[in-house]
């Protein structure tokens, strides 16, 4: 039985990053995934994801986002690929908007995080934002935070790039192989899959929505079905409004609605559409039982409730809809910590629906933890433990 320094279980956002970071440190590392990443069955897909240094979830995330931006830029240079574009971010909210990630002060917290992280931003009136970006239709009583240090990353491309670099640096990767169990053994951890048994000094579990069924710990995780929508644009003029150079990424606590919305620029043509999505918090699903079909009723309700009232130039034709799974914990927190009962097992997740932007930095932290390297002082690991902070 071959021995590895580290095994990484799950090669989505966090796992691919951890594998790449470990391989770049010349350690013996094995990556395992039950599918062939990047794939559409978990949380790491959807063409584009918002990236932002100033986060309304709290200032503790800024350092991870900055490190991720550096890592994406390095990978772009190494592989000559496009992974990220910082085309700006608008965070919009007012007195009648839904909460975002359990925070009714999401706009204000974003500003506070920006101040602490040194992110330059503007406070715009609705009229000023609509003058710059006429795709939006915003009420007079809403507030707008706007910065240019944010934008979007391409999740599938980021995962693919990190796996390519990991292989180039001698990481072993086994795909379409399901982990059955893991346990403490002398000298580390034994991992049993449906194809074999592997041994390592340490195991990193980055299994996303499969984490609740793998994690032998009483932490309260919820897996929730989310739907990503792309709606066709009316014409070429509308497409120009939604191109990256003319349309920022956005998060919007839209007024008089149960859910907030977010969206990103159009990356294709008129018929490819613009991506707009909500975040629901009511269901409790599993990757195996979740419905992966998006009904015509869901598409219609999304357009009439969350798209038509707030955007110009978007048609009712939903050209694409995909299921994404959020694995959530109280207060939209992360876990980046050693397993409370297994000292040789590290766990990263649930990431609570805002994790991809931080995944490059999280992978770097996981590699440092596994190898006993010093964690940078600007990353407060006390915020990412299994124990909820006071």
C-alpha cells in the first residue's frame, strides 16, 4: 500500500486548490474525487462567480479573497488562460430589502470591510448607478456601494487550471473513485475507496455538499438547492448593456421580496443570456435526493418576481438553468479546522454560499496547516473553527 504525505478528498473549489498548493511544495499528495471535476453535481460550476475583497459577511474574509486574486493571477500567467476579471461590483440595498446571509446590514458591513481592507469604493445614488449602468432599474430609497477591486472568476476554469498544475508538479489524481470510509491508523490516516485502500500522514476533506455524510461530527450543516438562471437578452443593444465592460457583478437586496439576488455580466451572445440568481434558505437537501430539474413554473416565477421588475433589456426566455448546492452553517460561516476527534484530518467547508472567491486562499491555508507552516497573521483562524465564535 503506497503512503502519501497528504490525501485530499474532493477536488472541487477547495480541494483542487489544496492539491495544487501541496503539489507546488513538492510533497507526495493524492487527490480523490467520486466524479471527474470540474462537474455540475456539486457547488463548483456555473460559468462565473462573484469575487470581492470587501465582504458583507464580515471583514475576516478579505485576506482570503486577496490571496485568491494573487493565485488566480499567477495561474493565468503560468498557463496563459483567463480565470478572473475585475470589472466592478455593486452592492445594493434599502429599508425594504431581504437580508443577505443573515445580515440585515449587508451594505454597511461591506463598507466597513472595505475600510479595513483598504478597498477604495464609492457611495452612489440610484440615479448615478443607472446613469453608468442603464441595465439596472433601482428605487430611490436604495443605497449603492460600488468598487472596482471586485468582479468575477470562472469556477470551472479555475478548478481545471489548478488540477493541471497539480499534475504537472507530480500530484497523483484518481477520479470516478468514491471514498467509503477513513480512520486513524498508526502514522496517519487510512482511506478506503471502492477501488482500494490508501494511507497518508494527513487527510484533507473538502467534499462540499457531501461533507455532512462524511463528517463524523455533530456540527449542524445544511445542504440547500439553489437555481442559477440565464435569461436571453432582447437585442444587440441590450447585450452591450450587459457586457463585462458595461455591467458590474452585483448583489442586490431587492425591495419587498423574500430573497436577495445576485448576477454577473453576459459572457456570450444575445441568445446566451445574462446570469441572475437568488439564494433560498428554506429547504434541506442532499446531493443524492435533490431535484436537479428546473421546472417551467420556477423559470417563470424567477423572471416575473426577480428579473422583469429590476432590469432593462432582458426577455422572459430562460435559455439555461442549473442546480447549485450550498452547504451552509450558522451566520454564513466557514470551517477551516482540524477534525475535533481526528488530529490527522483537516476539514474545509461548508462555505455557506460565498466560498468560491476565497478558495484559492483557503487551499493555501490548508496546505500550510497540513505541513506545519505559519499561517499569515492577517488570517484569523479563530473565525473558522468548528466551535462557533462568541
